[in-house]
């Protein structure tokens, strides 16, 4: 029988990343990028599911597709910010650059960053590897 020291203990897995992505292409892209950088991502399809999973998992980052039709993405951001357990979690929202209304709504709701889809795709590996501050 061997003695285990504190150094022999496996490091706990990092908290997961949650992504609201109703678009199958973006959901696949997020999953593939997460796999490439060694991150764990749970993709959800609705704002309600996002809020439930956020309370259950204490994510280290939340990604929100502002063009998701299932629910109210800006409302979900407001609720995440209003909930003590998720208030400090970084939230990165993304939308088409022409969807100014959704972009402004996400900023007003408290998103940490709001990106055009092209910038989101370009920055995704870095965001998943090192989430921004909340």
C-alpha cells in the first residue's frame, strides 16, 4: 500500500463552459474548437436551459448566440448577472454585425464582451483556453 501525498492527487477538472447556440454550424464549431484546446463545453438550445445549467454547473464562461430564437438571449444575460452564483461569470455574446439591436441589448444587459460572428470565430480558441474577466 502506498501513501498518497497532496501532490499525487489529480487536479480537479476545470469548470465547464456553457454555450447557447441554436445554429448547428456554430454549435459544431464551438464543440470542435473546445476539443482542440482541451476545454469542456455544454451546448444548450434555449435561454431557459442555459439558465438551468448555469445554476447547476457554475460555468467558467458563458457563450451566447444573440440570434438564438429559443428564448430571450439578452434576458438570459440579465438573469445571469442578477443571480449571485453567476453574476461574475464572463459572458461573451455574438451576433451578425448588422444585428445592432441585439448587440446593444447584450451590452446593456451586462455581457462582458459582444462580438461580431467573424470576430467570435477568430477569437474562439483563445476565449475557450483563457476566458476573459467577468
